[in-house]
C-alpha cells in the first residue's frame, strides 16, 4: 500500500512540472511575433501568439479609391495567413503536452 502512495506523489510532481512547462511554453508563444502576408506581400500584418495584431503595412500601390475590395481582400488574406501560422505553431508546441492526457 505504501509503495503505491510514493508512486502517486511522483506522478503528481511530474504533472506539476509538466504544467509549469506548459505555462512557460504558452507564455513564450504569446510573446512571439507572427507575420502574415497577402499575395506579393502587398499587405503584411504582425500578430503576437495570443492573436493580438501589432502592426500592419500596406503597399501604397494597393490603395485605390476605385477598388476598396482589392485592399480588403488582401488584408483578409494577410490576417488569415498570420492566424494560420499561430494556430500551427500552437498545435506543434502545445501538442506534446496534451498528447495522452485524458480530456485534452
């Protein structure tokens, strides 16, 4: 009976250590910058890992008062590109912690 308890404590320590590592990994991801861009980099946006937009650059050639849809489309492309990169990296980074955990 006593041997099982020691094993349980060891498991709890492992879980706490893993949780600390998870939080650290998530914090590092949140601080990381991700740049998304549209076709030919006409629009580039920069997000942090927690999906906050920090910057946007628009090529002046793209600003056509006659064709606002073009600019809108390029912004959507750039934003979606950045979000996709964040999602991919989050899954790669956090996936190793959630694999094999019940309920994840």
